[in-house]
């Protein structure tokens, strides 16, 4: 039998009535018919299931342990199968960390792009920061005005209080003879006593020299080869810069004596003004799933579960005595611990337990909600004036601190082993933006890495359309352009795939678990197109649902492109335009359920239109 078709013999799964079908390989086939007629039973439960089962069965026993083995469908035989991929309308991943960007792998390429060509900025002052090699620093000094007097300095103390006697003694033992303290140069043996309560800056004077004859000199040999000629001045400056970087832990200062200007150089990403070091930039730095990049407060989620005061006290007309505090309302008796401590706090601060919450002062409310751990309050235990018979075994008073309602709930939520207690406290919580990263998921120093004044998270807030426009226009210098070229190509291709399946309105940071079934399906389709696989059977379930006609045309073109790179595309569909573009149509029917499961018509769209038994044919030809 030829290899140009998939041959299904005796399919009987669900309501299929022992049908035989042939589906052309490397073509675009639509399976249509009434809902419940057996379309999905043929496409998904027979063809896809058997293709996937055979693929998994071909793997080693060890590999099969990690994969779900599908049941063999009720079919006599299927020939001409290849590995199959199902793209149905199941719900999107429920993982809150999954986004449109991560699911489509666009975010992975963005991480690589920012790591390679992004410019770090100081998260405090916003100044661009770059690292320089000793050779780059040397060239910078070489380009200074000839005859300039300079100091090569190594900073060892930057704006820190103290007398720094140990540090200065270490400098002396290393053999240096001068230091600069707060802008003044002193011999190491004649240093003034420093005020330990004031901040000081101390630099080692590594060298003093004049910018003269520092240019690299080369000699051209008769063979055409060029060699560097010895240059004592250049060698001396190079050695001094290396020494300054060594003792300054990667920092060096070139001080121009004539202008009074200090120029700070760093072989690390560091802001010399704010004294902030930026860690080594790598793709993992931009991952909110990695501790190297994730915000330390929300751990990369961008949100936090926090106690909401409005849920804790929903009815502001109630008093504290009436149980206004909902988490404590089940225990409103004056004998309970919570009421006793609240009474002690109210008495100490002069507010009443019998006044409606809305009439309490802001200060009193803040105290009730957030407590005061610095002060101790008297708590009456045992009998009370209101109930003299309530003494029991223990009575009297003692002092304790009051942690406040919200800290109390937070502590119990973290400490409890009870799912019931945790779930109950979650009822008083709301998902809020992380106060540290403002919902952007990453550490501040990573968010400060920019391309064209945009951070990686700024770009993920763009819609697919806006992101594509941004990357079409972004410009780099010659060196960065060469580095970014291939990465940009992958990013733009994937954005175009999303555009072609009608998803230009989605933002890249949209949570995958908020996508509709149709959106999730089209995203998976775009991802598969990006993978450029061939020789695969793709089975899709009504991908046109909910699309505007213009977007539907793009979707059909995408399906045809998937076919044209060497894949078999099988689509369960009712859309007229999709059926008219198909290479082959299978019309299943005639009815639904037990009245379906038969092949009513098969062939090209033109052949289906001529078939008098096919309702679909009459619909396509305009007779219905």
C-alpha cells in the first residue's frame, strides 16, 4: 500500500460504525459534520491516539515510565501513521508562573537578548553602568590631553564612618607611600587622625604621572607584519591600572590634577555614585523562576497574598464588642482571650469597645489592626465585674504585648499545619501586587537592564502587535547588532506567528491560566509553527471559533503553511472558509450520537458539493 495516505480500517470507538477511511498525507484535511456525529472520535480518539501510542511504544522502557501510555483504540488497523500532536481546546496551564511569553518561548529569547545586548543601569540613580577592562581604561587615559598630570588611585574606603586604622596599616605594609583621604593626599607616615563619627573616603595613590607618549607604537616589518615597540610610559601606566583594580576590588580612579576631575572605572557592573554592584548578567538573571532573578519578596510571582483590612472588618457599623473583627467573631464572649486583650488595649489607649468601628479614630484602628509590641497591656483573667461567677480556677491579671489582628493572622497562616485553618485565613486575604517589584517579578537590578529605555518586563507588558512594532524599529550599534541579529529573528518570527493566528491583542505577560480554550489552542499552534517540525500529524479542534473573519483568513494561511513544510493537518471544523481551503473533506453523520458515526461523503470540496447525500456539500455550494 502507498505511503501517501493514512488508512483507517474498521474504526468502532464510541459511536463510529466500523468505518473505513483514507486520509491523504501531507495534506490539509477537514473532518466535519453535526456535533456528536463522531468527528472527534475519528480525529482524536482514533488517529491521534494510535499515532501517539505507537510513538511512545517505540521508546525505551525507561523513557515510557515518564510518559502516559494511551489506550489502543477500537480499530482493526491503521496504516501510514507518523508521530501525532494534538492541539485541542483544553484549558491552558494552571501554573501561575506560565505566561504567553513563556509558553511561546518568546520570553526565553528575550532573556538571551537582554543578557547579551542589554545595558545595565543603576537601580537607584538610573545612570547607565558599564564595565571596562584594564586595556579600555588604558586607552581612555591615553586619549586625555597631552601633558595632563594624573593620579592613579585605588579606592579602599567609600563614604564610611570610622578611623580605618587597620586598613591604613595594611596599605603601609603593602609598600605604598601615599594615600588620598577626603580629597587630600598625605604621606602614609603622616596621616592625620580621622574623626570616627564622620564618613571618609580613602584611596591608595598607586602612581603619579604625566600623560605623555602613551600612544601604542608599532613597527612594520618587511614581511608586512606589525609588532608593538616597547613603550616604558605605556607599560608603567598599564601596570599601575592593574594594581589599582586589584586593591580596589575592581575599581580604579583616574584623577586629573589640572581639572580636579575624578573618573571612576570598574571592571564590574557597578554604580560608583551609589556604591551598588550589579551581579553578572546572564539569561538566568531574567528568569522569575530562578533565585538569580526572581524578586526576593514575592519569589517571582509578582503578587502576594496579603490580609485585607476590609475583609477583616467588613461591617464598620459593628463595635469591637459585637464582633466587628470577623476572624475573631466566632469567639465574641467577653471571656475569650481576644476580647480580654482588646479590652486591655482599649482601656490603656482610652477608646471604647462599644463604639462602632467607623467612629474609632485612625490611631485606634491602626493599633487594633497592627498592634504595639513595644508596650505591655494588663489583661484581666477569671471573674469580671460583668460576670462575677466566671472566675473558675484561675483569676487575676497579668501583662502581655498585643501583636494586632493582621500580624496575628499572618503568623498563624505561616505557622499552622492545618489546611482548614490556612483556608479559613485565606478568606481574609486578597491577591495584591508585590509591593517590592510592583508586579514585575524580578529584582530591581535586573529590571534596570534596558534596551532602548525599556526593561524586559516593560516589553512583556506590550501587546503582541506593539512588541512586534518595537522590535522592527529597535536599533543597536554595529557590534551589538551582530550579536542580536539571530535572537531578534527568532523573537520576531514567533510574534508574527501569534499575529497570524489572530492573537495580536494578547500581552506577553498575560497569565496562561486566564486564556480561553481557543486562545490557548492558537498559542500552541503558533508554538508548533515556530518549532518548524515536519513529517508530523497535527490534529486540531475547531481553531476558528471566536475569530474575526480577517483573523480567520490568517489562521487558514497558517494551517496551510504548516502543511507546506511537510506535515499532515487534520482539523475538526464547521467553518465554511476553512472547508473550502481544505485539500480533502470527510463528512461524518448523518445525525448525532447513535444516529451518526458513518462517512456520508468524502473528497475535495468540489466533490463534496456534488454529493447529493451531503448536507455539508449543499451548504458549501450555497443550496442551503
